[in-house]
C-alpha cells in the first residue's frame, strides 16, 4: 500500500508539473500568436528610404517581361512584333529610368512601358 501511495503521490506531482508546463506553453503560444498578429497589422507600414526604388536590373527585367507579354498575344501584327523586338534589343535602361523614373513599383514601370509602346502595338483587328 505504501508503494501505491507513493506512486500515486509522484503521479500527481508529475501531473501537476505537466499542467504547469501546459500553462507555460499556452502562454508562449498566445504571445507568439499576438506577435504574429502585430507583425501583420495592415496599418503599420515600414518604409525604407533607400530601398523604395527599383534598380536598373529590376527595371530591365520588368520591361523585358512587359514586352514578352505583348509579344505573346497572337493578334499582334508582324510589324508590331518586329518593332517591339527592335525596341527590346535597343533598350537602354539608364535612359529609360532617366526619362520615366525613378520607379517605386512595378505598376510605375508598367505605366511607363504602356506609354512607350502605345505607338508600337498594333493588332490585326485594327488594320
């Protein structure tokens, strides 16, 4: 009987320790969840003054993607395809950024590209 009593007492002690650990884990989990929620608050915006502009490599990549998307359109005329390819081959990122930049988002680059390519893009329906 003493052995059972001692075992029961130890089991209760260990169970009590487990309950404390569970409470500690729950408190840590709640704190981590609150931190995660605070990190994703939509009204908190961190803006770095140095990294809010696209560099030349990023601009060149976005311009290339923009022109490639235009070239993928099957209704584009052959003349327009040739003009767009020529524009892309002769593209000077420094002149482009100087004329239309600095760019703070891909949307700014797309708007500038739309303005530049508006005269080059012709569709078969328009002829």
